[in-house]
């Protein structure tokens, strides 16, 4: 075969393989509803210990605030497809594999405590946020501390390996307030240092702080306060490039918000005893989430 013909043939073959690859790569990404209709099954990815968003109860059943929201979305999918029955399959995920699980079509929805940010939106899509985590601080109720300015010259504990110090530095809190920083090995030890009076404050995501406070022997001895240093919107995660499926999810989330159901679900999981141990977060809905829910949208700031 002449060299020029051989080269042309190879080019055509390469072009065909590339086209074939492009054809098959995200085929499931644009036909989620069709697959759910055919299998009569929607697959939900959940976290095993992300209390109170997504975790296992005593019977090893996934429960939580985000799980309740996703089950409502599943009902909406069932109505949309006019199915007489829709099975819900649960798949456990971790922080490291939750995004690949969605991208690879192993789950249709990820229902946990995943932040919607610009980096992740390059790989997956998100619906309307159901929670906004904010970096605040826990202090002893009798400390007299009301906000960050009250920490001048005080001992502040941060957990090793977290980004709290960066947040404090970014807001110029460390230098401006002459904070005396100490470090805990994990969140439990950091909270314990406030409990024992070894530190006056422990800054961290507020939902974690409310959980630590709820687990304390005397929860009333501690208060979570301070202006938010950051805002991280948690939202249900789904695959990119499937406008039809996303429209169903967004529409149902919008209905849940506009009908006020989200406030009832929030109170159920954040202001009342929850299984399996009757833990009560006693965490009122923050103003950041309230403001966001006034005009529900999947568009969030970065």
C-alpha cells in the first residue's frame, strides 16, 4: 500500500475511533430518566456518618435530612415518568469517591453534605442548596465572648490539618487580635480544650460545632456564635449534561422550598431529637440559608 494511502487510512481509522469514543463516553449522562424508566430504579448515594444529613440508623438504614429530600425527589421522578412503582437503591460513598460515583453512573443522586463549588461543577452538577455551612466558633456560655473582636489576646484552638487558621489569617483575625493559637489532634480534642478551659474558643464549620455541643455532657454550657467567616452551600449532586433529569430535580427542590416543606424537614433534623440516640442539634436555621431559600436557585457564589 502506498505510504500516502496508508497514512490516509490510518487517519480515517483514528478519526473513527475518536468519534466512537466521543459517542460512548457520557452516554448515560444524557439519559438518566430513560434508564430509570427502564429499570424502574433510582440509585441514591449516601454517607454512612454525616449526621444529620446522611447516615445509618440502628437498622443500618440510610436516614437524614438530605436523604428525606432525595426521597421526595425520587417521588417526583416517579410522577414525572408515570411509573406505578419506583425502587430506591442505596449506594454508600465516601468524600473521596462520591464524585466518581456520580460521574461514572453508579448513582443518580448523591445525598449528603457536599459543597457546591466551582471546581466540582467542572465534573458534576448541583441542584438548589439545602444547607449553608459557616465557619463560626464555639465558646463557653459564661465566657462573655460575643464575636471575633472579643477574642483579643485569647487562646484559640484549631484542629490540626484543617483550613481554619487560613480563614482566620485571611480575615486578619490572628494578627489583628493577637490570638494565641493552640492545636488539637482532632475535633473532639479541640472541643475538649474549650470544655476544660485550655482554650477560650474553637472555630470550625458551625454544623460540626453544634454536633459536638449536642454530644457534650452539659450542652447548655456552650454556645456557637460569631459572624460567619465562610459560607459553603451543601446541595444534592447529580451528573452534568443531563438537562431533562436536572430539570425534574430542580423543579422538585423548588417546590419543597416554596411550599415550606424544607423548613419542616430542617426542624425535624436540626431542632428535635434524632435517631438512633435522641441527639438534638438545637441548631436554628442560619440567616445565610434563610436568605438563600427566599429566592431558590442552583446558582451560588464561589
